[in-house]
């Protein structure tokens, strides 16, 4: 049962490429991950955070990336654990979930996996890089920070 579920997820995520004659290149993996995903932008994330206090915002980057700075109120769940932890902690299939990583590839994979698990309101953000480059607030153990004209202010 578990093996067939993993094969199914691989087929969903990579569109059947799991049985290709040659291994995919990195660019092909990124393209396959993002295929069919409509990414949401920074404004969407900010609006949903304001309108939905129950929103689950998940950062799937590495722990080091998360600790350096993340979108305020985001929780960290590493890419390799997110499907398991969400299945354990989020039992309502209609819970609104926004997933992000650095550039969208890992978030796209997580969105596809959570969709396959039955979650109905999952979106992938275009990437933390766009959030930070737009001067949006960042949170870390120092508090909430915002980059203003090339300087970091608290």
C-alpha cells in the first residue's frame, strides 16, 4: 500500500517521468515541479494573512534559511516532513494553506503532494526571494525586520 502510494505521488509530481530512460536534468525537475502550478504573489499572501487568522503559512526551506528570516507568522516544516506533519496536524481538508520556499520549486512539489492527500485550499507562493526583494517584513529571532533603502531596521 505504501509503495503504491509513493509511486502514485511520483507520477503526480513528475507526470510519469519517474520511468524515463535517462535521469531528468535539474532544469527539467524544476520545470516538472512547477508545471500546472499557478503561484500566488506577495499581495495575495498579505491579504490572506489579514483576512484569515486560521491561515496556515508554511516555510519549507531549510532550517538555516528559515532562521535567517521568514515571512512573519510562518511555521517551519522541512520539505521532507511537510506531508507527514500536515497530515498529522491539519485534519480539516478545507484549511487554507500557503506554502513557500526560496524560488517556488519546493513549494510546488509540496502543493502537489498536499493536493494528492486531499487538501483543497493549498496554494504555492512564488518564492521568498520575491518577498524579501519587495521589501516586505521578515521575521527571525531578533523580531520583525524590514529592509528599507538597503538598510535593515527593526
